[in-house]
């Protein structure tokens, strides 16, 4: 049985419309003829949200007694028995009451996915473990229910439900998020414009990083398929620029790295360094020392040093350009060519020919030659 | 007629063979040239370094046909991992390293720069001493106390560095900073 498709609706705060959108998409699937059921819904007494749930079947909840209070939780066993094509399960970061199969709802979701059920779910950015401290620092509010970031990584799709802070505050004032008596308190605490702006930035970054990580993983892992797929794969997928500098383990490469890094800083983009190592040649002595120095420099600058073993520099560089979605390729000035090497096309020309159209190749002059040339 | 052709062919082969051998020897010489570890370390911290210190290190390097290793000592706050990226601090270091390299190239001295991180300048220096080899260390003492290495750091360096240490006395000419010079160009 293949694993279900997992889609997460991520928001910067309560009230941006994650649950609403999840239900809306669930209804669209239902209309398209799929078997859709609500596994768990938390409408927070929001009328617009409740309206979206009309017509969608809900799997009955399970009552659990916790500290002498009766609480309702998602009934995982009932959902698995019902086995819809698509289950809508709100608030994946929720902690289940003691006595249930799993401590956390995202673990329930994982089991439903393993059973082949597609799942749509929701989460706010401050519930992500790695961002919890950052968000608490920004907003002064710390949430107790956190989920590992890897949960986001397991999703096939992450949809950011974005709203400007001003629009969210307007929704709050209109009573669309909390009941009237709670509005002032919310506006004075969590729902301040500066808080929301910071949370929005964190959410946007998180999704951008997730998209980037998935893009790189897909690109490396998936074999090329049909011609159409190959054509699509040729198109650089990065939205912005990405620099790749071809380096060698020599002190002279440091200048190239510095130049490349400055360019990356100006473009506000990432920098990759690539050394294409001759196969079978041991990395020892001076070469090892220089590789360590390059690694150190890359780490200081926040760049990524890639080492590829290949006997064809141009082929290896072209492959990495495709995999990383590089848009600029920077190379150092070549040594004067001797012997039969003079008959070959110059390296920058060969790189231009081998890399996808649109990738610029830039040559960084050697300091000595620049000065000699005046 | 055939003999002439064979002689001509043999001459052609000989010519290409000789060319190939000469070519491979030339490449061989370049890669097999014995290279001693002969480096002069110039550690510095902060946003500037005195021209006098750089020039002294370059003079030594030139006289001894050594490589100059300017090393920027960066401090990483305790709440951050020691191996974290420090782009803001690196940006300042880059300008100084570029300026030093520019001066060194003018004097024909090879440069092999480093940026070393530590919790303090001394910690960064200790990490540098652990994994780099050099024969001399040139350190400028600052008259102002400023952002560079402290007197205690110098004493520590004298005791721990496995090389000759040259500490330059502060001088009014220290006001001529390499960074400023580089910016003026």
C-alpha cells in the first residue's frame, strides 16, 4: 500500500484562514468525486469556518476523561476503519489526552498516511520546534505544543496561508477570530502589528527553505523520465540567483572565493564552491591542508563546499549547476595553456556550452595578471 | 623514394616524441618541485592592521622566500555555535585580507590567508596554532590597547607558539592603516 499524500496548511498565527482553506480544498475534492471525511475539526466558534464544513462527513470524535474533565479527541481507530480517500485533520501540533494511542496528533496523522489515506492538516509557525524560541523572543508568547521540524519535511506539499498583518488585525477587530470580549486583550498582546510582521517573515522564510530543500532533494533523487519531464528539468527552478564558484585547493582560490562571496552578498543569494577532484588521487599533504582551509573559509562565510570526483571538470560542473539551480558560474583565470591543450576550447567557453542557457560564466582575474596589465 | 618517405616519417615521429617528453618534463617540474613549509603568520583582529606590521612581515617573507599567512582572528559569541557562519565579521576581514594581498602581490610574496574563529582572540589563535604550520609569527603590539591582541595574549603567544615570534613595538606610523590605504586606492 502506498503512503497517502500529505498537505500542510501553514500560517503565521490563528485566524489567517488555514482551517478555512483546508475545508475549502476538501470540499473541492468532494465535488470532484473523492471520498472526503473530517478526521478532526476545531472551528473555534468561527461561523465562516463552520459553514465550510457543511456537507462534509465528520468521523465521530472520541470522548476521553482527563483530570475529571471530558475532552474530545480524534478517534484514530474510527478514522482508519472508515478509510476515506482524504481525511481533513485540523491542528497537527495538538497534544492528545493521556490514554490515547499516540501522544501527539501528528503521530496519528502519520499512521493514517501509512494506511494510504491522504491527509490535509494545519499548523501555525510558532509550533515548529526550531522556531519556538525565535517566535517567543519576537512575540513574548511561548507555545507549549511543539512539533519537530521534520514533520514539515514529511509533507508532500506545504501551503502558506498568507495574510498581511493589517488584514489579520482587521479580521480580529471584526470579531472573525475571537469573541468580542477577547478582542482587546488579543490586540494588546499577541496580535500587535510588529509581532505579526515578524511572524509573517518567519513563516515566509520557513516555506522558502522548505521549497528549496525539496527542490534540491527532488532534483538529485529523481531519475529523468519522459522528454517533457527532461525539458522541464532543464529549466532552472530557483526563483532567485545562485552562485557556483569553481575552486581548487590552492591559496589562489581564496581570492576567487572572496570575489564570489561579495557577489553573492550583493545579490542576496547563496554561494556554492565546487572542487572537481581527479578520481583516485589521494587528498594528502599540501592538498589536504588547502582543502581544510577552503572548508574553513566556506564555513565562516556560510557557503557550501562541494567536492565531486570526476575526470571531466566541465561535465561535473554542468551537472552541479543543474542540480543546484546555479545561475552564475565563477571561475578563476586559467594558467597559460601549453602543448596540445592550446588546441582545446578555453574552459569558460566549454562551460558555457555545457551549462543550461541563462547561466552566466564569469572569470575572476588573477591578481598578478591584473596588475601586470595595468 | 620509399626510403626518403620512411626517413621523413621517422624525423616527424622523433620531433613529436621530443616535444611530448619536453612538455611532460616541464609539467613534471612544476608539480614535483619540492616545497618546504616556510610560512610567516601575521595574526590580526578587529577592523584594521598597521602598515608597518604588514610591511615587516612582507620584508621577512620576501627575504626568506616564504609565504605570508595573514590570519584574521574572529570571535564568536558564546550563545552561537563555534562553527557558525559569521558573514558580518567576515566582510570586514575580507577587505583587510584583500588589501594585504594587494601589497604582497606588488612585492612578489605569495599569500595564503586564513580566518579563524574562537570564543576570544586567544582561543582563535590557539586553534590556529593547532592545525597550521609556520616558522615565524609577526604580531603588532598596539599602543592604544584597541581591538587587537592584548599584552597577555602576546606573552601567551611567546610561550606557546612553536616558532619565532616577532612583536613589533608600537609606533606613530601605525596610524597608517592598511585598510585605509586600500580604501584610498
